[in-house]
């Protein structure tokens, strides 16, 4: 079976056969197992090489720490030397000083960013790869920040569901003051122990990481609290801290145990055989509303930003007070009175992750109305305006090409993010007018290069996404993506069980091999034309690494790129005219000798659908159809 590719991190894990370890740790953690021997996994050769692979391509790997070294210092070393160095450092771990830099924020303030040394970053990555599946099994489904398969889109989808489908129209905002800088180290260690991470040596290493000295403006600081923003392990540790808040909120309502009649069980959904599938939450919650005085509340969280959804103002007020008190007493975190509050979604907008939303009446229902947040819109206008000014007044052609590429990339990125706002088209129409002016910048007569209304769209992706827009413009043949052409897309909500470490959600059907891709890229000269080499790679990826006829995974030695319609005279190496087949299928498609056809059929297991595909390909070659029923003894 060929290796599969999902994203860069998972691809690397598959390349080094590390996914099975993640599956096993996740399943054991779900079953309540404790882990007291994790260090052998952390210092294994497989895990160290995988950690190096994961960090070596990151842009941050080229940023030096206090020792002045970057990933280049590790790249020049033999693999054996890297493994030995990591193991030696972890025997008696003493992290180097963390370099602190100040990152400016939009409000004029700064955010401290800690940059560990490159060897400490590699060690943190080694630890992260082992701890993540254990922690993932313990995290709440509405924790969406710094997690695989979770995103801002998932968080916004959960908010929409609470407000529109569950009619929870009172939102509590509780702002934690300096969360990352005020995490209690002792509490964090106890939380790690509580979720099953009980390897004492590993715990001591994490303690050393937390206590690593910080170098800032020539001054050495020894931290008593907090995890440095910028550390590879910090986001996971932050999630561990607030995981307790997630489950506390859940225990107040949705996870509260209630019995069904005389059975002594919760309200269960069962299959035909009577096996319990899951708790029927609708029935359970209706019973809770009718028979108890419990306060209905739900949390949606992204990192340290979270919202609590309630059904009425009285509940919301009590929930806000209780949450502030709980954070102070249990996590030793202080909250901001100024930034905390309660919002009635029927009257006012609430802002979350760059989106502001409320509910408006539509018939007998309340539906979501959402826009880009005001601050987000102002930021987008400023960024695009700065690049647009450079496009309007370039000094030379190479400069305008670079600026247009930057502008297009920014526009597409902004569209992809803010399309989860229901009124995104109106927001970007306003942005387009403020950035480019009337008629997409056509009113600028003093330009170095004129804006044209006619031109060629050279990208298939852009053609599919923006091709119908009348706002397209070109400068010197370079297309400019229309800012105002964007439509609302309902954000997708991933269920709790959809997880990177659950086998059935790991994209099993994808058989794209990284080694095959690498071979195809490095051996493009084997193809007659560059166009064919490029399109053959694209076709291989589109077919998910499988033969187009048999759907079997392909290896380097077993795959053939062929034309659907054979080239006669002028070559046709376009994407649409290429297909990737196994060698046996390719030979069968072109075979004319009945003996050879019979021999090939004995080695292939073909369904009726596969036979039809083969005959269609033969038709393009003007060859006779194969009468498969004439070949006795072939596999069915």
C-alpha cells in the first residue's frame, strides 16, 4: 500500500511510519490509561528524525535564538550526530536562554515573543509529537485553537449553531489578562499528571522548559509563571490549562448526569440490536430544563478567547460571575472588567475571531447576520491600500509583477477567511471602493501602466473561482483578482470524533506517495515536454495516487502517464488529455494481440465498470473493443 498524504505534518509522519504510534497513544488515552514511560518514544530515532523534518521547513527555523544558531547548524550534521545530541541533552536537560522580542499590536501595544534556541525547539517538537495524541483524547469538542483538524472556521460554525439553531441569544465574554504570561506552573504540572502524563523524567524536562531564563534587552529574567509565546510546546500546554475550564462549563449543563426512568441509565440512542450508540442529548436537555434549576450554558473557545452562550440575561449574569471566580480560584488567572460583558444578540453584535454577528428575525425564527469586524475591515483596507499604491506607481516591470502577485495572494487569503461572514460580499464591496476607487482603479489617469478590461485568465483555479466576475482587470497582461467578488460560505462544523488520530478520519482513500511525487519532480526530463511533466504530476495527485481504471495504489515502477487521445502530428499534453495508469492496464489498453490480451486479463481483477473504461480508452485509439466474455479463465 502506498503512503498517503494529507498535509505536511501528516505526510512526514507517514514517511517515517509514525502514525501508528499516534493512533495507539490516542486510543490508550481515551481508555483512561496512564503513561509513565514516554521518554523511550521521545528519544527514538524515528521520532527525532520526524521532529527535524517538521521544523526544518518552517520559516521560524531560520530565526536564531540566544546562541545565534539556526536550522542550518543542524542540517550540516550527520543524522547519527543529531540523534546522539538530542539524547545527550535530554539526559540532563538544561535549556538555553530564550530570546525575547516585542511584536507590535494593532492597538499600539506590543506582544512578547520568546524564541528558544534551535536545539531546544527540536527537543520541544520531539515532545509535542508524543504528547499531542494523548492530550487530544482529553480535549473538549469546542476547543478549537492550536489543534489539528480544528480552526477558526470551526469555532464560528459552533457560534452560529448556538445562536441560530439552539436560540441561545445571550453571550458572555470573559477576557483573561495576560493569559500566556500568567499560567501557573505548578497547576499546569498537576493538570498534565491528571490527564495521564506521569513520566517523571518528562515532567522534570517540562519544568525546566518553563523555568528557562529569558534574555531581553541585555537583562536576564527568570520566569515564575507563564509559557513563552513562540515556543513549539506552548500552545499545547496552554490548551491543557484551559481544558479544565471547558469541562467545568460542560459539567454544569451538557455533561450533567441524569437518569431515564427506572433504567438507571441516561437517555440513550440504540441500534436495532439494542446496543447503546450515544446519549440522546435533546431528550436529556429537555428533561434538565423541565426538572432542574440548572443554568444552561455552553462554551466555544479558540486559544484564550472564548464565549459562553446562555438562554437568558439572568443566567448569563450568574455564569459570568461564576466563571470569573472559578478562573481566579482554580487557575489563578485574573480577568478584565473592562473587556468582559454580556451581549444580547437580538439587539447588538458580538465580535469573535474577526467576525461580528447577531441574530435578526426572519418569519418565526432568528437567523444569523454577520459582518467582518470593524477592526478587521480597517486592517484589510490598510494592507490592500498600501500594496495598491505600489501597483499604481511602480518604477519598473519586475516590481509591478511582484506587487500584483502579493496583492492577489492577499485578496484570496482574505476572501478564504472572511467568507464565513454572511454579509461578506457587502463588506468587500466597500473595501474594493476604498482600496481601488471607482471601476477598480480605472479613474487613475496618471498611472505608469494603464488598467485594461480585457485579458487572459491564466490560472485554472482562478478561472473557476473568479471567472464569472466582470470586475477583472489586467495591467501589462497580469490579472488582478477582483476584491469585491466574494460569496458567503457556511462554515463547516467538525464533530468531536473527527480527529487526526482516529484511523477512519485519516483520509484512508488517499494513496498519494511522497516518494513518487519527488521522483516525478526530479525526473521531469524523462517526459517529452515540460507541459506533460507538470500535468502528469497534477493528474497523479488528482487521482489520489491510484490507477484511473483499477483504483489500486501506484508505485514508481508501476505507473505510466499516457494520453487519452493519442497525439497525431501536433502534441496535446494538456491536463485533460492525460491519465495515469498501471503498466498492466496501459498495455491492455493498447494491446492488439488476443494472446497478449488474454495473458494480461489473467493478472487483472476487473469489474464491469473497469472494463467499460478500458474500452473507452481503446476507442480513442481507434482500436476494437475487447470482448471480455471471450476470454475464458480470466478473473471476474
